């Protein structure tokens, strides 16, 4: 009995945590869903627990820094979000700096040279983009005007014939599939990972890609191609060019475990920031992490595999009937929208606190 009471007053803050997807859950394209701000305010303490529930935003979006994404979502939803509450598809790629801090890397995807700047922010100091390569040799991709200086990742044009690459990293959606297929396969097939060298039917350097979502939901009537569509094209081009040579790559982003472990570390840090003496081992033993998402193949599959409690909402990719769940990746709970999802999470936590201790 005493331990039951103790648990009630001890640490409801520590016992639940939430990871919310952004697109199709809190926002649609550039438009906030009205339930999104209310859901975040509930997590901020306006709930029946009368406690803050630590949360992160776990998205397969990217192409911006965590700080830019936090500012963007804060403005859209009218709720203050910190950069250390954001997990983008490419956020765990920070860890690649341990190996590639000073090695030359081709960074693919995103608008202009934004992803090169993000990579540098992660500690990858020596990066180039496909646009940089086209500036060096416009005939490398003749179907565009040579890029202007402000479209390049660095002021000086390098000599890619003598400066080998050590990896290809796809950070975000390609803004020019043709150019990015050409330059990435050029690097991957080069005998010595320089450009213009002999092309061979084996992979020259490792390939890392941040988000395999084939489609995503924005404010258009139907889902749009995601970065996964570029992966499909890259694998197909690689197979056609190399007579089916194997192509190895490492994936980041949901539903991969690396994303969930990264989010768990951020959630630990949020708890420690609020309660510096918190017992993290005890927290891990008691904590239930809820994931709210709209994409069964990414959000729900990944959360279920991570041992989290998954909540599927109907405001994005999934739009099943009121009593339906996804048949392939069923969620623990299905809610109409994110506000209902968070209300269900609060109710679940109240029930858990009132249950007799195991
Ligand atoms: Mg989504």
C-alpha cells in the first residue's frame, strides 16, 4: 500500500514519455493541425495528471538543422519547442563524425547546400555536394545550368579528379533526382572514388541514407514521393549499371532502431534537466514511451519493434475506418487525431499509477 502511494507522488513525470511524429500528426505541409497545439499543451502539464510529460518530436523530415525545425514547429503550433526535443531523420548521423570527421564525403539531398552545412554542424568537416561537382565539370550533369556560387557548399571549386571520396551520405530528399543519381553512382562505381576515373562493377565507398519513407503526407490531396523513392531509383540504376553487383548501405530514420535509441537518450536528458538527481536505471525500468504517428510502416513498425507503445492517428497517411487498425503494423491504439492520442496516453498513465504495484 505504501509503495503504491509512493509511486503516485514519486515520479509520474519520469514514468511516461512521448515521441510525436510531425507531418500528418501535428502539421500538414505548412499548416498546423488545430489539435496539434492543444496536444502539446496537454503534454506541457494541462492534463489530468497535472504533470509535464517529457516529449520529443520524432520525424523522418530533415533538410534543416534541429534548431531550425524547432523554431519552425514552435511558430506553427504556438508552443515553445527546444532543439534538443527534435529528432530528424539525419540527427543520429552525427555519430558518423567519429569515423568521417575529416574524410571527404559526398552529401546528397536537400535544398542547395543546406545539408552540407548541417553535416558540418554534426562535425563532418570535409563535405561536397553534387552541385559542387557540377560546378567543377558542368558536363558531369549537362541538364542544368551550371550552379551559381551561392548554390555551392564552399567558395573554392575542388578538383574531384584527385580528391577521393570516402563515403556517400544521403541526408534528405533529392531536389534533382537525375543529377543526384548520376553523381552518387559516379562516386560509388569509381575505381578509386575520384571522379572521372574508370567505372567498375563494385562499390567503392560506404553509402548511408537517412530516411527510407517511400511516400509522405503534406497538404496535397495524395501522399508525395519521399527520400525512399530516391533509394528505389538509386538501387535500380546501380543494378542496371553494374549487372546486378551488390550495393550495401546503412539506413537511418524510422523505423530503424538507431532512431529510437537516439530519441531515448534525448528523453533521458530532458528528465535529467528537470530532475538532475533522477535515477535513470529506475526510470528505464518503469518508463513507458508512447509514439504517436500517422505512418504504419515507419512510426508504428518502429515503435513496436523498439518496445514502445504505439498510437496511430487518422490525420495523415493512415485513414482507415473508425474501428480499423493497420493490418500489417497494428498500433496499440488508434485515435482520430493527436489530441485524442495524448488524452488516451494520459488516461493510460492514470490507470497505470492507480494499478497495484507489480
Ligand atoms: Mg508522418
